[in-house]
C-alpha cells in the first residue's frame, strides 16, 4: 500500500513514550517567537528590546511567515543530522531554525546586516546555512524541488551517506518542477524525503479549487512513491510519521513523501491582512493551533505546565537578544556590493 494515513494513537505505547516532547515544544515556541518578532519588526512596531517605535520597518522586503505551521518543521527536522541537506521555500524561517541555524544570525539577515547568514543580501527568502546542511530558502515556488533532487543525487554518488529533505507548499504541486523532481528521484532511487506543507492557500488564492485530484499524496503515488498523509498540526503524529519515513530513506528505500495538512494563519506576507479569507475559516483553524494542542496533550498526561511556560519565556528572551544584536550589528560595506554575484569575466555583472 503506497498511500496511507498517519494519526496520533496508531503507535504502540512504547513508541509514544519515545517522543522528545519538550525538545519539540521548545523548537515550536522558538519558531513562533521568532516569527512574531519578525512580523512586528517588518511593520515598524515597538521593538522587543525596549526602544520606542519609530514607525520604520526594520525588516526590509517581503516577509512570509510560517506561524501556525511549527509542528511540521519541528517534527520533521528532529530526525535530521547536520550532514543531511534541506531545501526550503519562501516561508522558510521555521525550517531554518529547526535544522539548527543560529537564531541571532537569521534575525540579522532579515535586518539586512553584515552579520547575517548571507551578509544581509539574502533577506528572508534566501537564507542559507551550509554549516547545518540548510541549502537555502527560495523565492521561486517549487524551485527547491529540483535542487533537492540534485543534492540527493550527489549524496548517492558520493556514497558518504546523508539524506535530503525538501519542504514545499501545496501550491508548488501544480508547477512542473514538482513532477520533474519526484520522477527523477524515483527513477534514480534517491535518498530524499519530500514534505508538502499543505497550508491550503497559494498566495491569495485558496488551493483546493486549483488542484485536481487528491493532491500531493495521490500524485506521488502515481509515480510509485510511498506517501503518508498526516495532521500537520499534531506534533506527535508528525514526529512519528517523519521518523518512519526518514528511516526508510536512510535504509535505501528511495524517495518518500510526507503530506502534512496544516494552515497558514497569517496572510501571504506580513503586511497582508488576508481580508479575502472567510473569518470563520480562520477561527476554525486557530482551534487546531499546534502549540495549543501540544500544551493540552501535555496537561492531559499530567505534565508540569511550568516547564512549558519556562520554555516559552526562554524563547522570547532569546528572540529579544537576537533583535538587540540585529539592531546593533553593522550594515554591509559598500565595497561588498559586487561580491557573491556572477561575472562573465569581462567586468559585466549579473
């Protein structure tokens, strides 16, 4: 059976006990705190490090938030090593943090500062940190898919181990690179896990009316790739599903696909109020918030809620330190403007 559902409660008691819940919760609240601060900074709001607002946005350019999708990034990346590769999307802050990238350097990149991962040149949509295997976010929908296939092919040829994980949104499956990447990965039996973050919106358009058939899972199945559909707002279900799929990829079973159903709580970008969305839809989605659900589950298991509160406070303090560092960091030197760009060799820059 190629396509299957995965939900909390399908695993044995021992398997349930093995989940590193507090570490996963810590990652989710770190992502949430980062996104909240970045959103405020992009709108020129009051700084989290105590300075008065000046009405000027500290984050320049488009900012695409992953608020409400934290369980997917945390649950999948918990199974990865530094030597594994990851490709992301324009909505990639959560993936980057979950892969192990430094939070302060990422905030500096959003602020356009020289101490950012890309020297302030990449901004929100093009963050990369090769030191942890993060090959980069990408501003082009579906562009990370063929990059992931290429990275996984390199891993297979080198024989040095490691796998590649490719995050993409539901809107990407209607673009050619989706089919090309999955087909290539299947034909060459590549060590890659494709993760569809199905947040049900493609920019300002609802995805469902624009997608024929049953979506990413069914299309993967058509290529002979095993696909697991999971509640992407249930950290337990995501973690267990990813655990099994990553193990299969590492064992040499070829490409796998995780279809995580989640929801894009915010608008397409940080200044988008998403007035095109039915308020009742958003209200219903907020009731499935992954962090709130994780807290409820922990409480139902008689967990100490003070532990979760402490993790949230720690995350907020870490983000405040990052904001301060980004504010104080130097701007890139003008002399660096033409570094890290392509030249024909004749002084013509592109």
